[in-house]
């Protein structure tokens, strides 16, 4: 049994999609994900936590800025510090950066467009519960965001590259990180990052929206299956 | 004592501001010869504090914890005692 907490803030919109996608990721009957309201989220007893996409608090001030001060993020900090796997997608990635759980920040796309499209990414790190055995794979996933340009100061950019914290990088069909393959102007074509310990991962694309063939792709399922395998076969990282 | 703080938040000089670039193009379509536009936000916050030093410290916290992201933005504060 794998228990995954999916956080819901006012304005979150991808929590049910994640709940559905997780039900497809493991053997039948093995999934027990639960959507938790941000104001009183208690992550004790959960194997992993997901911060889904949407517009938490309407993206007021900045995407993720108000969510950062929510009780759920305080609880998420505790859970992550104890080694619990945390995945943030889209607005969830923005929230994890705002919370300081991941480096840098996400801001307005260059190119003046809200991008709603499919992108290709190369998996650059398998040192996370979400990308086990996937290093080097090219994944195709949908994006839908207006503020997905990852930025940081030069020292931070150099550090994330040197320490292998880049997990997903936008690439073209041949695996090259070109300007054309970058949908939003992210520095170094960065689509997703991990923390130093590897248990916290954020990415702008939506794994939950490409987890069955009907939706045009199943690469998202690889990420969720990696998680289910990681927490299902090893002793729980977080005490109940 | 009651204070009003006007907190301006602007992108750091090295952070590209696509919104400012779009506005620049639109203003120049009016034939105005604009050289540069940087966008920002303004927050007007009214609050109580025991003295000016405490009020100043409170505005620092507001900027750091919520109104500006230190990776992207710099806040500047105008503080006024209103009673």
C-alpha cells in the first residue's frame, strides 16, 4: 500500500488528475492517495506528498508567494527535512521554489505567451525517488504555464549544474538543449530540479496529464511508477 | 503609532522583464521614442508599531517574507507616520 498526500490550496486545479494518475501507477488496489486541504494538512503516515498545479491563492503577489506562508508548507518543510519524497508540478514547482525547498525562482515566460503545448525533456538525474532508472530517457509531457522561466543568480546556476541538481532539461527530438526546445526562456533549458538530498523534485510539465494513452502519452506514468516503486519496496522514509 | 508603508517591488536589474519589453514596444508604437521600461508592483500597507524603528523592521519582514522574492526582486520602502 502506497499512501500519497496530494495538497490542495484555494486555486489548485490538478489534484484530481494526480489522484487518478496515481491509481494507474501501481498494481490494482495498491494506491491510497488522499487530497488534503492546505489549512490543516497532516503528512504523518504518508509515504510521499505531491503539490499539484493550478493557481494557488490566485497567484496573487507572485505564483506560490502566498501559499508559501500556508500551514501546509510548514508541514511540507518538516516532511521534506525528514526525507519524505515531495513532488511539485507546475504551480507546485513554483511553490517549492518560493518555500526555499528548491533553488531559484520561476517567473514570466519570455516570448509573451502562456504556453499550452507538449515539450520534450531529458532526464538528467536518477538520484530521486521520481526518476529511478530513467537517467538519459527522453520524456514527452504537456505544459500549461505563463510563469515557468526558471532563473537564479550565476552562482546558483553553476551550483545546480555542478552538483547534478538538474533533473529535467528541455530538449529537441534529438536530445539537444536548443533555444527552440525551450518553451519559456528558462536558464540552461531547466525544466525541473531536485534538492541536494534528492527527495524534493519540482518540474513545470504535468506528469499527471500524460499517464494514459487516451491523453496522448504515458511518460508521466514513468515518474509516478518510479515513486510507487521507491516507497513501496523500501522501508518507509517517514515515521508515522 | 500608526504608519503607512508604500512598498515598491521591482525586478532586479539583471532579471529580464518581458512585460516591460512588451510595454516598451507598445509605447514606441505611439511614436514616443521610449528607451526602456521596467515594471513593478506597489503595495500600500497601513499598520501599527511602537516606534519608527519597529515599523521599519516590520516593513523589512513584509518585503522579505512575502512581497518580494529575493531571487528576482528588490523592494524599496517609503514609510510615513500617520498618527
